[in-house]
């Protein structure tokens, strides 16, 4: 493996610290799932640096409230919300068709976790359909806008949960194996990384950088709404502590903002980051690092073709 890419930032760095001194004036950014959690803080950081930011959200009322709040906080009026339901391919197609401007930053942040067994009208398992296929179709639909952005960046928000499951190409949608919400989540998060690997290879010639990341375990989000208290932060959680078992949303957004906007990672593509640095290989029994299968170029190419075939139908 090549030498891992490092930055001066770390696990407790905040998005505001990463974006300090960065000028995004004249840049356009889209952040999916930016009505709550780390999506809000990612959008806030980009807006604070002068970017025009579109919050692509399922709940337009909530997104509009957040957009107004960010605009007021950052003194940047170019923050808006737009409807996008990643589980609905028609919604994705409508969003991309309406986007006509060059795009410089696409943060594929939205996601669902450990949902009860649910299928889209196409018969797709909901987590794979939302976390991967929705973002895959979104990126494809915005490809020309990203090319026009001349040096655009795509950020694919994955999770340490990817170490729970590779993509099962024989039964992606759990038609034949028993449904397991955590295997389904892990599979979708592995797909997020494989997307970055293959998109980086395919779109490097278009000057589009694509990277994936693990934001960490975040307190104060609604991602864990389907699993009761399993993912709840301890009552003693201290965001200033050097114990990185949990992060607040400002810390959780830092790696996304680094990959989206920092000049430190200029030219870096096709990699997986955590705690603002490139992650090393996952070690058995340790919930850190990246699984080898998630960076496998052959599996990444296969996923791309399978995904194209699925959304074409």
C-alpha cells in the first residue's frame, strides 16, 4: 500500500477549524441530507467560506429552516434548500435535470441506518437504494456539471460499519438470505467506498476528485432512530475530550469538509479517510481502518456496472 496521506488535523478537529482561511467564493456546493446532523455542519462550514450551498433534503420545510439559519449565521444569503428523496429515482432525476450551473462540490452525506426490512417500488432493499443507488444516480446525473466545475470534488460519506459486510453481488436485495439490518447497512456503506474508488478511476481525466470517509460515531443526530438507545452517546460525553469514541456534529463534519474544500487534499482521490487523515487497513477486532474489499478495484468496477444496470431498469 502507498504511504498514507496525513494532515495536521485529527479526531477532535472541528469543521470550522478545517475551513478556517479557505475561500470558496464563486464555488457551488450540494450537500445531501443537510437538514440535520453532520450535514448541517458541513453545509454551514462551506457557506462560511463563501460557497453557494444547496441543501438537498427529503423534508423541504426542515431544510428551508436550516438554510435560513445557516444564512443568518454565516452572513451568506446564497444558501437554499431543494427537495431530494434519494430512495426515489424519479426524485433524483428531477433534481439533476433542474441543475444547470457548474458544480464544484458534491457531498453525498445523507443516509439511513439499520432500518426495518423495507423495499422500494423497484424491489430494492431500502438502505442500499438510499445510501448507494440514490447517490450513484445523483453523481451520474450531475457529472457534466462537475466537469464544468473544473477541479470538482465528490465526498462519499461511508462508515466504520462497512467492515461488517462486503457487497453480496449474488443477493444485494436480500431476496434469498434472511434480512439483517446491520448487514444491509454495512453493505451500503461498503458500496459508498467502492463508488469512490471507481469514480476516481473513471473521472480522473475529468479533473474530478472522489474520496470516501468515516465521520465517526456522532452524538446529536437522528441516524440512529431505528435502533433505540444502541447508538446513544453516554451521558458523560465531553466534546473536548481526547477520547474519540464519540464526536459532536462539528467534529463529525470535519473530515467531510476537509475532503470537500481544503487545499491540503488537492489532487488526492480514490481514498478513504477517518479523523481527517487517510485510514490504514482494518485490523480484525478493531473498529477502525478500511476493509480490503472496500478498496478492491475489481469489485468497484463490478459494482459500478451492476448499479448502472439497476438504475437503467
